[in-house]
C-alpha cells in the first residue's frame, strides 16, 4: 500500500510506501487515456515527485515492484493562475 499527497497536486506530490521499496520499484502515473505519463524509480519509503510538467487533469498513480503491486490511487493535477 502507498499514499500520495497533496491531492489535488500543483507542483509536487509526496509518495509514502508502508515498507522500504525493493530494487526495481517504480512510481508510475497513467493519464485518462491509459498512457504512461511518468515513470520514476522509488529508492526510499518517502519520495517527492515533480508533476509540474504534466498537464492538468485526472490521473492514476501506481507503485509496482518486481515482487508486488502496491495498488493504485486516483488523483488530479491542477494549475494555479
């Protein structure tokens, strides 16, 4: 299991996993059409990921490792004007 905050996100999201991720664990963001928008390695149980370059909209975040899938969560990216 994992959690992300803040939701909605503006510039960064914080990713917290319940256990220390094993080698090969990745954080992925999937857009509304099912395309992979971002994939980054996770090397600690607490990470900050920039979403500043991702278009505003609704996404699915997931954490996966070679051994298991941590789950999925919906979130939104917004922009301040």
